[in-house]
C-alpha cells in the first residue's frame, strides 16, 4: 500500500498549510500531498478564508523538494483548459517534475452562482470536461496543438515551456459516476480518486472501471486507484489506520489520509509510524 496526505485550505493560514507540507516532505511514507480547488470553505462559515488552489500549490511545490503535489481535484469549469494546461506546465517546472494533475468536472453551485461562472447541466458539463482533458493533453504534449471541439477550440496553440514530466504530468480524475467519470478515467487517467463510505462501496466501482478499460483495450493496472480516509480531531488514530488497512485489503493502491483541520505538523510522526506496517 502507498500513502499520501491531504490538507484543507479553508479557515487556515498560509503559514499553517506550508508548515504541514514541509514537514510531510521529510516522511518517505507519504508519497504525495493534496489540497482542494474551491474558493469558499466547504465547512463552517462560508464567508471565511479559503486559500486558492493553484497559487498555493505552486508555492508549496517551491517549499518542498521530494513529495509529489496535487489538487484533488481541479474543477474544469473554473479555468479554460488552455489556461489550466499552462498553469500545470509551469507548476511542474517549479516542482522539478512532481506535479499530479488532478481534474474533475466541477460541481459547487454556491461558488459558481456567486462568481457568475456557468455551471452547465450535468451532461454538458461532462462533455466540456472530456474536451478539456483532450485539449490539455494536446497542449502539454504537442509543439503546436489544434483541437476543434464543440466547447473547446485550439488553433495553432502553444504551451511553452513544456512540463518536466513526459509525456505529461500524471492525470488524476476524481469522482464515481459509472458512465462518464469512470469511462474518462479509463481513457485518460493515471490515477482515479474517489471518496466512498467504505471498501464495499468501492469494489463495484472498481469493477466498472475494469469493464471500461476492457472495452477500450487498456490495462487497468496502469491506473493507480486511490481513496480518501478522513481523520477527525476526536477520532483515535487506530480507527483511521484500520480504515486504511481495510481499503488495502480490498485492492486500493493509494490511501490519502485527510488530516484533521489545522492539525499541526506533529501529527505526522505518529501517523507515519502507525501506517508503516501497512506500507
């Protein structure tokens, strides 16, 4: 089993967020660190602070040297795919090739309504997402990219400099929709991330992913399957470790430990020691 951490950029400060990621960089058991892409907090006071995802991600990449960095996951509706591709290439360069490019179709109606960002109906949103992923891959891998979609068009488009990682930073697609999301994972992703109540909810989704991969002629073993385990402040550490172990037994490759909100860096040492027997 492999492990990662995730922090919440809501109701916190840059210094607190940075200190945890810098500390996690010293623990080899944590292969990557993640946060989310939202403009409002998801809990508590919606008018409270929430650090923007990609500017902090680039800064956290500069503040660390080993751990891989990613956003779980970037809402495609928030940024034009060409803009996001350029952001990803630059962040991969800043991190010396440690970016995990997490993307999803987007869903937060509160944010989109407040900012005047269009939130299309679900089918159109996933049509836009599919085109967006294809367009980003073209920009990240081709010297000159052209794409003629219904929603995304590229005409002799450049994305320079290219990312460090080739052919492009690994793509993580988040979600559990059986028809559109998991098919998109089978087509493009190097990692699939999902949040579910437990292993018994994850297993049938994995089987659907296997079926999509079979249809497309892709080896599902090429895709890292990851899940999140949320740690609560008043929860015994053993409970979170047991949940991670159960996912491992079910066949999950990577467990992302969602740290308690504003947990200090000192939480990492006992967590790393408790997870070590499972690694």
